[in-house]
């Protein structure tokens, strides 16, 4: 069978292609049907009828000796040892299963979700039995090769060749036997830029929303790549970055793996695109060379404020530390014979979070009782003071401990998406919505606890709807008339002054009182009385309970102002542990990064008015004595009556 190339027929290429190109835009499937008919009738593949990547693939299929009418059963290339084949690709299958199961939930009643390796051989396949069973006759099963050489133009095999997302609609497939399918696939690329597999969604009939399907499959593929990246570099520093802050923690963020000296070991595809450089231009260079920032400075910034902003030649980049090397923080010491398992000795989550802080312990205990009575809890505190950790501790101590805990950061979700994120939507609710719709966070938390972090950043336009949901305990997804009854415990959190926002008109008063059932103020790190105990607990959580802090350094740390609060302290300890020698068991200034040591040495001395100092001392004494005024007065060296007078003048009594 000969192939008609453009140079062999300039008249057809020049006169027919322009008109056909317009047809392709409106109906590429019809154009493919015409091309198939001409190929079968004339024995030549006409130019300009097929999309460029499809035409190139059809030509490769012809070069492989295939015809449109080749029978599927004659072309099967199948592995003999299926179990061994799957074991070879166990890491890829494990990383992909969450996305495969999610896609199967959305599309499984209409088609198949498949995972293939870099040779286009099927590793995993999910979908309804009504579709899987007859599809086995077409060789759509585990262990079978769907390379173009064996199966002609198809989304899996063509994606392996093209190394980019591929959409093939019905008769754009080369083989007649599979021309009733529509397939969408995305290649999976590892941290070194190598093709490791393909994710595919195959459905019966024409795909009427190709771009939507392509977006869903690409999103799932990026999530799989991110999971593989983190697993491959779990013993290295991993940073996420993007030019837009709201895209951090999304499938479109850039990822880099660095060693402790800031040398870049790997970067994902999105990272290369964001930096506008190839992988070869980036890998093995230092962070300082690439973006003009030392690794210590960047880590220190992430400690204090979680999201760091970098000004680079390419523009502003927002960065977040996702992973710190486990090999540097050390492993938990082995249990000695006769000691109880760690799980048996662990304190309750509430005790662990509020240990050494009597007032906080009392507030948290009251908050748990409130949650168990369906009374909402509002956590307030500075950034980094541990609001989400506190929320998780409350949930794990409450009666709903075995149910879902769903956290939503209201400040991190773009304003245009927060409504669908919280309330969900039905299929077809808006252009680009997922097939099958999406379950909102309220429904995901049903039976458990919903944590609304940074509630003060919720747009005023959505506050009225949130209030209605909280009052009626029902939610109606966007585009749906049917309401879902909710059974949730609610925890809100903010670093803002909501009372002031109410006064300014930027936060609804009725919503404030609906959220503020029991308010728990989380103290800033500089206000905590048990700094040494907190350090010990953090070191234990980092797997180094045998490590202590040099007394002089401990004193300096306790006097530091800690703008990043507990989050910053935890990262300072992680970095210090990373710089310890294996035989060392005591932290000193030698283990601190230069950047943090400079801050520590030159930190401004505590200042304030006499009244502020008195108030701080009185608060501290009362907390240490668990509210016992007589004991607090004795500790302060004044009489009980004098303490009462000063408390009254300061508004503390």
C-alpha cells in the first residue's frame, strides 16, 4: 500500500488541504472517516484530512505493515509472567492507584482507566465489568502491548511516541476494530525527564468534550508525577514553587530536590517550564546560581512564614518547603527490651499539644466538650502558632475521632473556586465542570470535622451562603436542587482580628457569632511558659529524643521573638539536627545556620511600657499557678490585695 505524501501530489496538498483544515476544526472524526475510505479505496493515505499528530501516527502504522482491517487477535503481544511484570512496576502502580480509582469513580461506568508502562504495555485497568469483559476480546487487558507497532494509532502508543498528551476520537484510531472508542492519554515523566508510563481514559462513543477530558487526565498525571517525585527524593530537601501563590500545593506546581548545600538534584517538567530552562541547564547547579538565593536564607524564610517570595530574573517565584531530609533528622532510637510500644506510651493529642500551658489546656478541654455538643470552635493566633495542629488534636480527642478530618485553607483557594470547593457541584453546573460533578468539602467532612483555616479571608460574597449552611445544616451543590443533610463538627481559625473586621464591615457579624461558639486563643511562641518542654517534645517528634540543647543556647532561643512561631522553631531544630555529627547529642550555636544565628545574636531586646511588662508578668504568674491568685501573688512577691488591685487596673479581673 503506497502513501501519498505532500511532495508527491502538490496539487492535492495545495488545493485540498486548506478546505479540509476548516473541516477538521468542525468535525475531525468525519474527516478521519473520509481519509479511511480513501485509503481503503485508493490504497493511498491522502494529505490534510487528519490532524498532524494523527496523520503522522497513521503513516507509522502503515510503515509497520498494518492495515485498517487488521484483526486485533492477530496482533496481540502479551507477557507470559503477568505477576512478575506487575512486580517490576510496583512503584508506578502504587503511585498511580489513587488517581486511577478517582477517575474510575467519575468515568468507570462509561469506559476504562488504564495505566501503561514506557513500552505502552498495560499495567492496570479499572472500569465497570460491563465494559471490561467485552474489551478483553480487543486485547484491552493487563500485560498486552498497545504500541503503535502492534495496535496502530491509539492514545497509549501514540503518547509514548509523541511524549505529550494525546486525544484520539473514534475513527481517528487506525484499526477498524477500535474505531468505536474515544481515548485520552497523558505521558508520565519522572524527575530525570524520562518517560515512565502513560495514563489513559478510554470511553465508548465520541468524546463531545475533548478539552475537558484532556484537562482531567493531565491533572491526574501531574499528581502521579508529584507523588513519584517525593518518593524518589524522600531523603532530600524538596521545594515547591510557582509564579502564582495559589498554584502551590496544586498539580501544576514546580518541584525541585536539593541537597543540604543547595545543589539542585532534580526538577519536574512543570518546574522546567516555569523557569523557562531545560533540565540540563538546571540540574547540578546551586540554588544561589539559579535564583540568587542561598539555601540557608530560603529555608530560614520558609521557617518564619511558610511561603517565601523570591525575586528572580524571570520574575517573582513563591516557594514552600514540602520535605526535609529524614536522613538528616535521624531515626527514632530502637526500643529497649521490656519497654512498651510507642503507641501505648503516647500522650493524648490534647495533652501533647497544650503540655506545660495550664490556661491553654483548660481552653482546649472546653473546646472538645463544645465540639461534642455541636458547638463550633474558633481558634485565633498568629501565623505559625499551630492552628491546624490544634484543630487536629481537638478532632482526635473528640467523639468524632474515627471520622474524616477535612481541612480547607480559605486563603489558599482562588476566590472564583472557593464556592465549588466548599459546596461541590453537579455535572454541567458550569463550563469546564467535571463529568459526574464534584463532592464539596462539607460533604467530604460529613460525620466528622470540617476545619476552615483563615476564615477571615473568605470573600464577603460567600459569607452569607456559609452562614445559611451552618444555620440549616444542609448544603446544596452548585447546579443541584437537592439538599444534603450535614452532620459535622466545625472548627474555624484565623490570625485576623474578626471583631475589628466586623466593625469595619468586612466580616459579617451574624457569621462571627455563629462561628465563635468557644474561642481558643493560641499563644505566640514568645508567650509560652514551657519553652524547654516544647523543644523537648519537638525533638522527640523529630525522632531525636536523646538530643538536648546547650543551656546558654536554650536561654537565647527562649528570649528570641520568633516571628514564625512554633513552625519556625521546628524548622530551626530540623536544620540544627541536620548539621549534627552522628555521635553528637547536644545542640549548640555551632549547629545553627549562619542566617538564623545572625538573627538570634542581633535580635532586638524585649521592650514595652511598664504597664505592658506588669501585665505580662501577672499573666505568666497566673497561668503558672493555674489561676490561683494567692499563689501567684506569693510568686510575684506582693500581697494578694495588691495583686487584685493591679489586675483590676489592667482589666484582668
